[in-house]
C-alpha cells in the first residue's frame, strides 16, 4: 500500500492580469485626467492673462482629441504587431513634452503645438492600447475587466480636476501645466517599461488565469480569428458603431468641457466648478465599472443605450440650472452626465471585440477611435463657438441633448457581422 503523504494543494497564485488592469487604470487616469478633465479649468486664466477668446482656446481641446484619435490608429497597429510596452512608454514621453511647452508658451500657435503633442501622447497611452491589452488578458470576465480599466477615466476627473484647480490657484497655470508633465513621466514610463506585458502567453500564462489554454473554437474560413480592418469597414456594424459613438462623444465632451465656464459665468466659484467636474468624474468612474459588469450580463447594445439615455437626461437638467440653483441640483446633473458617459468605453470596446475579434482589434478600434474622437473634439468647439455667438451655453446644451436621437438608435441597430463568429 502506498503510504506517501500527498502533496498539499497549490495555493492559487495572484493572477498577473489584475496588475495589468491596475496599470491600464492608471494610464486612463493620466491620459484623460490630465488631458481632458482639467482643460476647462484653464479657460478663464488663459483668457484673462493672454487675451484669447473662448473659441480660440477651445480649438486646443479640439486639437487634443483629433490628435488622440489620429495617434490611436498607428498605436493600435503597433500594439497588434509589436506589443504595448514601447507604445505606451513613448506616448508618455510625448504627452509630458507637450505639457512642458504649455507651461512656457505665450503665443497661440505654441498653445496649439503643445496640445498636438499632448493629444498624440494620450493616444499612445489611452483607450486603444489599454483595452487591447486587457482584452488579451481576459475572456470570461472581459466586460468587468474593461470596466475596471475604464473607470480610470472617471478617477482622472475625480483626482486630477480638484488637484489642477488647487495648483492653478496656488502656483498659477504655468506651474500647473509643468506639474502635469512630471505626473505623466513619473507615473507611466517606469511601470510601462518594467512590468507591462501585452499578452499572458509572454510569461507562460493564459487568459483569466486558466491553468491551460482552452481549445479555441473553430472559426470560419478566411476570418483568421477576426476580421481585418478592410473587412470590418465593409460591414454595417463598423459604421453604426462609429456614428453612434461620434454623436455620443460629441455630446459627452461638449457638455463636460462647458461645465466649468458655464458655472463661473452663472456666479459660482472656480472651486465649485472643480467640484462639479469631480462629481462628473466620480459618476463616470462608477459608471464604467457598472456598465462593464453589465456587458458580461446582457447585450452591450442595450447597456450602451441605457448609458446614453442617462446622459441625455442629465443635459436636460443642465438646461434648468440658474445662478440661484442649489449645489444639490449641480451634483445631480453632474452625476447623471458622468454616470451616463461612463458607458462609452466599456461598451464600444466589448462591441468591437465581439463583432470583429481580437487579432486585429488594435487597428480596428484605433480607426473607430479616430472617428469618435472627431466627435469628442468638435463637441466642445461647437459649444464654445455657440457661446461666443450667443453669450450663453443654453442652446449649446440643448443641441448636445438632442443628438441622442441619432446615437441611441444607431447603437441598437448594431449586429454581429455574419462573416465572423467570435471564439
């Protein structure tokens, strides 16, 4: 009889994919928190010191998101071919360099140049490379993992907006811009170079921490585990996603970036405006996790429609805000807008991977990001131009609410292409 004592069961090791989620969370916090959420806090200081109009200043925000979208396409292609580590590290170098230029400039063209670099760098550390990495590391709970990663965007608003507001009031807008450069470089570059892995197979692991790779399900001939960019662009799902999220992000960012100057115009303090942006960030961060989790439970199309409806409701509330409105009302619409806006990244990422697969996910999502970032970039610009023409943000907010009659039906019409059934 065998009397040997059996080996004790191995303790389940910490799955490295959770570290990947944390790191990508940090990337999203930095790229959007420093690049987007704080932007409106600089509007009045730049206007008062340098004499630029709000329309001229908001061109910089348009440049930021256009460059973020333009950079997303090559960033996604490089992640597919070379991995995310060099893409994210270089992106952080470029983004920080843009903030250095912003801290030193006094001419409008240098302001725009600074945001060319900030936007291009943010594309290298933002949603395309980060969602590609997380999608590789998770399969069964991909929605939840993407939601956790995406909540870094909301955390960026919650953390960076109050911090930037404090820095502007204490060390001035130039010092605040320089601080953003240091934050980007110190927080991202060392971790990207030392710890980031694009796929679990690089260190002998499998998605979700499985002990052995699951046998891949057979895919249809010619799909190669996913559609190419050319194939994806030939189906309606690609264009419906692009149209829906173009208008969704047009509305979302137009509303968010108009909150700060709108509140100060109504007589609220810069601190109150920063708190409102922080509330949007809190709602966005919470929403991204919840909407990501919902994508594991129900169709991402319906999850997206719910988020867009909440965002539209928040904008309707904004139209009722006046100089005598209580802070509770401002908190209410901020949380509604933030929570609703939190749906976009988890849902578009899941819809992209489900519709087109992972093999060319980076470049396909990069192209969709380019198109939706045009909406993100033009929303604040249109709002700023409307303000300059009318002296109020009221009609801009009305327009931003109305575009949801396009974005919601478009996402509900998305169907998985017959040419591809995901594994």
